[in-house]
């Protein structure tokens, strides 16, 4: 049996794209897919992606980030963090969220360097400085 090379989990990489496609909890990519934080203070909507659905390599997302009432978040200081929960590691590249006006942001580069389940956590700080987040979870094919 060939084991994963990224350290310690024992999860095989071969066939990862096939094994995670139909797993419960994995998001199906669609423009307009939205998540609201557990507090209801932050809502993130996926407007578009390149490529779409997300794929192995460098990805760029266009997102809208608002407060619970649908307004832009003043002083949002947004961040995006990709992470592979089954392997316990993130990406070697740190994505940047750049405002494109109002509540709209470009997130790039989202670098998914191997197939499998990737979580992307998007965080915003409200005016009071309290950070709130949402997570999207996609199966990245090989």
C-alpha cells in the first residue's frame, strides 16, 4: 500500500479526487453559494471562480462579504486560509483578499497543490475587532 507523502495521516493520495466527491459535508461548487457565520455577523457569497469548480493548482475567487444585514463590513481586514483537514496542513502560498469595491473581494492565489478535501476559511473583523468566519469545503480533483 502506498501512503500519503505529506506526513503522518496515512491517507492515500492516489484516487483522492474520486474518494471525496460524494462525501457528506463537501460543498458542490455553484456561483451564489453562501455561508453565514454561526453568530450571523458575517456572510460570504461565492460570486465566481477561476477555474470553476476549484481545481488542483492556482485558483482565484470573487466573493462578497457582508454583515448579517447585507451591508459591507467596515474595517473587515479579511483573510482566507486554505487547509487540508485530513492531512493536517495548509498551502505553501498565502492568498490575499483585495477589495474590488463595496463588499466585493478577489481572493488569490488559492493554491491547492494536491487532490483531496480542502477547506477555505474566510475571516472578517467587525468594527469592534471581533473576528468572525465561514468555511467552504471542496473536493479538489487530481
